[in-house]
C-alpha cells in the first residue's frame, strides 16, 4: 500500500508543479520537483518543466545540467535543450560575454542540428556568431 501512496504523492507533486508553472510561480515549481522521488526526477516531462523554470529564473548552471540530459533524449527534448542553449546565448551576448554566447550556440546546434536554421534567422543570434 505504501508504494501506491508514494506514486500518488509523486503524481500530485508533479501536478502541483505544473499548476505553479501555469501561475508562473517558478520557485515553487523547483520545490515541488525537488520533492519527487529520484527515479522520477529524470523523466522527460519533469526535466522539461524544470528547464522552463530555469529559463524563467535565469538559473543557467542548473539549466545546463538539465539541457544535457534532455539533449540525449527524443526530438522534442533535444529541441527544447537547443532552445535553452540559444536563450543562454542571447543572454550572454547581451551581457558582452561573446565567447560564452558562441559556445552556447555551438551547443545548441550540436544538440539539435536543425537549430542552425533558426539561429541564422534570429538577428540577435547571428550577431553573437560574428
């Protein structure tokens, strides 16, 4: 019976995190996800939600770790990881951290090669490449 309660609690925790995300209460998203059992922490849906929270809170180092996991998964996950890297590149470029912006863009394209087409159409990312 304990296993059933744990599964229910895990489902409720993830649902609560999704609800907090809808309300843009990003620190609460992190709290709910951190309470999930270790086995669920690396589920794609959990990682995608946590990555959204990282972007909202500009938690770049944590986001890098999550994007690394997503970058080894399915196409949707790789696309999301590449989008994260492109977002980081924009932020780094705005901060004058050009070398780091270029490295983030390289990571985006390595994670999802089709991302190159998106990068070339975004003026702020093209500027980071130059």
